[in-house]
């Protein structure tokens, strides 16, 4: 009689997400030992450092990248300049720490997270017999730009930006992704940058009459085109 091969007989390790929901995060890093211990207990796996050939949490290398979401709306968190925040897990003497980062101009940069309730998902190396049945569907939300270097997002077209007074623009409706904003002043395209027609901090636009070579007046029509991660 034919018998089926059992998972315990297969020597195979697979990285999958393991996470914690409703964690109170703040600052450049947080100790998450208790949170990941609880998550490991649910999966009946040990709390230890793993690798491609051993059970445990991934704490080094390219695969040590954690997804960080706002726990309330399950959306990605950004750093104020349109860059998605992610995290890395490290371990020292049994203490596990989650450190926050974003990619600023392509460079990994430490990020200080404002006090925020987050969900985070780190990578764990599971043996085949320990691999959770829901490992492929644990993250059931669509996250724009899970790759923190992603510069896509939702496109905003034809947002009219009022000129509230001479050379003064109203704020944008949504927070743009970095370097995605273009203004069209009476149909003329203006770029964002220190030596360009305008600069931006968050949703705030600052017009430079010197760089732009003309004043913005309340009778001018200004249209903003940009991409955003906000819903």
C-alpha cells in the first residue's frame, strides 16, 4: 500500500513572515522580545536566531527586512518625505530589537518613529514540518510599495492649488512621494528642487520667485501632479 511522505521527513527550510499586531512603537528602535516570543509560541517554534539551514528569526543579511504597518488602518508608514518605513531585527544576548529605517535618496537611513501603534512582520526560517498553513496569506492587505525604494503609489492628477497671496501656495491635499511633484503654472511646468521654481516639505509648497523668474499671483492657475501612498 502506498504511503504519503510526511513533512517531517523533508529537510527543507523556508523563510516566512511572523508578526505582532498592536505593538506600541516609538523612536529609532524598540525591544520586541516579548512580542516575538508570543508570536513564536502561537506557531510552536523556538525563539532563537535562524538561518537558511536552521529554525529561527532572521537577524542578518538581505532577508532581514521587516514590514511595518499602521495598526489602525493597515497602511504603510512613511517618513515625511514620501519614503516607506521598514525595519530590521537584531539580537544580542537574547534581546531582540526592531530598528526603523527608510531609504532616503537610495541610502538606508535611521528613522525615528513617532509614538504609533504598529503591526510588524519579521522573517522566520521554518523547517518544512513547522511551516504554518497560513504562511502565504498572513499579510492580507495590499500595501503599496512594500519595497521601500518603490516610487509608484496612487497618481494624483489635476489638483488645483490655490495661490493664497503673492508667491504663497496652499498646501497639497495628500502627502507626495519624494521627487514626484510637478506644478503647472498657467500651463508652464515647474520642477521641485532647491534651484528650481519651488521646494516642498511634506504637503507645504514654497514658491521661489527668484528661481522661477516670476511672481505667483492670486489670478494664476496652478495645477499639481504627483504620486502619493495616501488613500
